[in-house]
C-alpha cells in the first residue's frame, strides 16, 4: 500500500489537485527541516500559512511581545480562511470577537467548570459597546464521558427554544470536548451556522480548536460521528491557562511534543531544553509553544483539510491512544495521557521495524517522562482490546489498519498500512497482557 508522509478541565482555583497528489503519492513527503531553517524572527504580526507560502516562525528563544497585541496565525483555506489570535488578555479586547459576529444572536457553549471562570468575561467581550447583540448560553457537564449525543441535543434544544436563526454564531468556550461538540452542533444546526473557538486548555489551544474537526464519541469508538467544519476564528487567551490543573496542562503537552516528532525537529529540540519552563507555566515559553504548534497545524490543514493523506500524520499515537480511551473508559485518562502512551507504542513499533534508531526512541521516552505523561497504557488493557477497537478506527482502509509511524531522522514520519504485522503484534504484547 502506498505511504503518505509527512475529563475535568480547569480547576476552580487544499485544492482538489493537491489533495489527489497527497492521496496517491507513493513516496514520503520530505520533512520540513529546510522549511524551518528559512524561518525568520517575527513578533506580534500576522503570520499567513498556505500551501504556496510556508509559515515563518520565531527564533529559538521565545520573545516577549506586547501583552496587548496578539500574534495572528492565519489558516489559509481560500474564502474559508480564518485567523488564530494568540496572546495574553485577549478576552479583554472586544473588537477581536465582535468583528466575527455576523448577526445579532450568539450562543455560548461551555461547561460547569469553565462557566464560573470565563462565561461572564466572554459575554462582556461579545456585547461591550455592541448592545444589538444578545447572548444565550448552555452549560454542559464537564468531561470526555459527556461528549455524546445526549449532550449534543442540549445545544440543539437551547438553539431551537431561543429561536436562533441562520445568522447566529455559536461560541465554544472550553477545552477540546466543548470545542468538538459546539463545532458539530454549528455544522448541523439549520445546516450550518457560524462558530468561534475560544479554547481554554493547552490541548485545545495547540490542536483541537484548529482545523475544523468536530464531533462526538460513540461507545464503540472515539470521534466516530462528526464533520469537518471550520470556525470563523480561534481566540487563544493564554491567561486562561492560569486556572488549568497541572494534570490538564501536562496532557496538552503531548500534542506539542507530537508536532516536533512528526515534522519540526527544531521545535522538538527546543522542547527538550525548555520543558521545565513549560511545566512552570512560563508565559513566554507557552506563547512560543502555542504559536509554533498552531503554525504547524495551520500549514498541514491548509494543504490537506479533510485528511486525505498528509493531515493524518497529525494523529501520531492517536490510534493506540483512542483505543485506550475507548477500552479503559472515556474520562478515565485525559486525551493527552492516552496519546502519550500511544506515542510510546508507535515509537516502539517504529523501532522494531528498524525505521528509527535507539537514540530517538530513548529521547521520546525521556521527554514524555519529563512532561509527567504516561509511558505505557493502563494495565487493564489487553492485546485483544487493542485489536478489536483499532479494527474500527477511522484510518482503516480496505480492511487494513494504517498507522502513523516515525521513519528516518527526527521530524519525519509516514502514514501507511505497508508494515510487517509482526511488529504490531510484538508491540502490543510488549505493553499488554495477552
């Protein structure tokens, strides 16, 4: 087969021809090392990411930009392009949100943990100096186990009861669960209404809020029901991380680490040097990590919006990780914790195939350990549990499971079903009971 390259939240304290190329190309896409070597220093300015114009990045040391002027990374999707605003205190800048409200009605979707912290501030940002806008809200229970049809219906119930029209805007205020459900509701309500992402966790800020993947879980598989639906904008107020528990913060770092492993060796090396600063919540370090992650994701989404090939590489560790979440029980482990364990398993399999050397495998284990993330799945997971759940993964094609694996030096990966199945069996048996 052809290969393609490349929970509780806050504490209360491309063109069609491009897609065809990505789908049918029999060789790996080269790593972005040469691209990153051309990056130049930027401060609080607009960064445009597109298929024809690679995103620039800041230097190796995070710069201390103005706390008021946001950095803007643009996801280039033609007439559906949108900005990602990144900075401190952005919820205190009403003009950022209000320029993306097209009608007079807004529905804010949030959860029981985030609402007491940021709902009033968000409503103020939407209405300050703009009395013509009225805001409704729906507050859902908090956790991955609530990312289901029952809670999705609560969004629709509120929308219909409030008589929201096609010019309304849905606003997702929370982590990845809220963003995914609100986005899916926006894609479905009246066959599609505007929506805005305000991610409040590291996981959502660096990954799930960008790129338009929306959906809910099914008891038999994570994210099996959903749609690709892009927001009007993503507003990342880094101040929201001040209320994030340590466990949630570490969970989000799993996605940050992923970007370095699959396509950005310089970023991974920066993480190895700066992980203590990230864990200590250094504002400059986090601003840099969020921006660099968003640049990487925006470029991939611009090239392959609906995951025909290249975008699938963003799922390193996710096939194993989703099996953990489904088999162990939604909400038992945070998404990033499951992805971290899944990444270790994907790296182990890559090593067994002879695609990476001992040193890289060790570096992955070391950085995940330093980030206080799991290095193995729960002991209750068995080989058969993994196999049965992975058999219905979205990346299965023609009965063969395709995986994202590392291949070559740091910053390179493949999305492929062309591997020795013995290596997969050996990895599963190395980490699980039979």
